[in-house]
C-alpha cells in the first residue's frame, strides 16, 4: 500500500513539476540565445512574465508539499494569539485584486463595515487559509463573476469567515473527495493550474487552530467555503 501511494504521488507530481520547469528552461534558453535579437527587444517581455509565473507556481507547489508533510508528520508549529480578522482579510485580498481585475471579477469585502471581534489564531496561517480560499474562488470562477467575503459570529463563541464565488459549483458526489490530497476532481483535464493539495492543507491548518471548515455548493451557481475560529 505504501509503494502504491508513493507511485500515485509521483504520477500526480511529475506533470505539475515538469510543465513550469519546461517553461522556465525553454524561455530562458531562447533569451540566452537571443533568438529575437538583443534581450531588450519587446518580444522577450512575454517570456519574462511566463518565467516569473512559472517560478511562482513552483514555489507555491513546493510550499504546499512541505506544509502537507509537516502536518502529517505532526511537526507543523502554530502560535495562537488574538488576531484582528479585518486586517487579515484586507491583507489577503491584496494578493488577488490585480488578477481579479484582469478577468473582470468583482471582489466584495463585506467585513469592512463590521466591528468584528478578534479570533484566536496563528497570524501567518490565518492569512494562508484566507489566501488559499480566495485564490480558489478566483481560479475556478467565471469571467465577469464575483467573489464575496463575509463574516459572522456563530452561537458557539466562534467567528465564521465565508468566501463565496460564482463558479461552476461542486456536485455532492465530488464534495466527498474534495479534501483528499492530489484529487482535482477532473480539473486536471483543463488549463487551470493546481495540484489538489491546497484544500487539504487549508483544512489541516484550520484544525490546528482549533477551528472547523465546510462548504455549501450548488452546481451551476457557485460555492461558499467557510471556516470558523474561536473568539479571543
């Protein structure tokens, strides 16, 4: 069983590693050989962007793998302190704003006008959870769609943060496998980048911060991913 799991892991990872590496090596070689003349030529700007995006994707991939390994080995350390949720949300939204504008996807932060209480969480991991969910809401959304971030205090002394998108939604059957690592639920046949690790790591991080996570999704309408953390 261990050998089978290892083989499945390598099969899943080989494509995700090879594709961006090929881009980095291929486009950098074209620049080195000055295929279109001096490197300052406008033709190379696109190559620089592709090399940069491939590098960012590889870093994200490696970070997810390392985080998953740390969590499963029980060596992921978290520092639980009171955290202002509104600041964490605002900081995380900055990372997706530009890409959302490119696809004409509106982003609404309904927590701005709320006087939200602090939660007990790890500052870095809280922002990682938010960014993972926001990135997915953007990645699997439709053009001209929307993303909404909301918050509410539940009756269990917990604060719930929810992120809603207007993507294709997830069927009840696929939701059963959603948090299994390396399971992309058919997205591997599309041009959407990903490894199927992000949501697994996200849920594990929420668990480490004594919270819980869930979702509500309707096929053809979109999805809402939510997580709750204890009030400070």
